[in-house]
C-alpha cells in the first residue's frame, strides 16, 4: 500500500520531465556516467576535473538507473520509480525503528532533597525533559508504557 502511494505521489511530480538533480547526467546517460565514475580523472570537462564522489553512485543508485536505461525506460520514469522506492524503504525503516523495543528503568537523580526522577534507556541516563523531546518525533503515534517488576528481568 505504501509503495503504491509513493508511486502515485512521485509520478504526480512534473510528469514527463526529468527533475533537475545534482547528478542529472546519471538520469540522462547512466552508462556514460558510471563509466566516468570508475576513473579518477574526467577529461570531458574543460581543463579536466578530478572525480569527486562519483564512485558513490555505482551501487545501488547508478545500477538502478542503468537497469532502467537498459530496459528502455525514459529517464523520468526511472527517476520516479527510484524516488518511490526510497520513500517506501524509508517508511519501512521508520516503522522498524518505531517497533523496536527499548528497555530501561526509572531512577532518581542522586541529589539529596531533590528526588528528580530520570530514566535509564539502554544503559544511558535520560532526564524526563529529554525523554519527552525524544517522544516528540512520534507525535500523534500510539504507544504503550509498561512498568515491570525488576525481579522479572531476564
């Protein structure tokens, strides 16, 4: 479902046109771009140029665009499918992080006469204000907070 929504959203962006990107030549001619990415020096530009970060596009980005090119897909379609894939995988990753069980315990600050509680999450001390700020990233999400007897720890 998320993949379908991502496809619809990406294909609604300037249909038929390649969106300008920092590596527009990857969309226009992925084979040529990837061939240049394997060399340290690019003499195609005036006075030449040392390749900077082009090798980072070899996989998976460049390989994906090369596959689209070899299948005969227009560059703009390959670009939109790539965007949709990134959105879907990113959303899946967000869900995986949100589903992760975090374990901790409550303690007090150790300062006499203040008794300020804090939480220890995965071995790291977190003040309540900071804990609240961490939860803001998931504003509107449902969550479950369980208090367990410490003798029940595995």
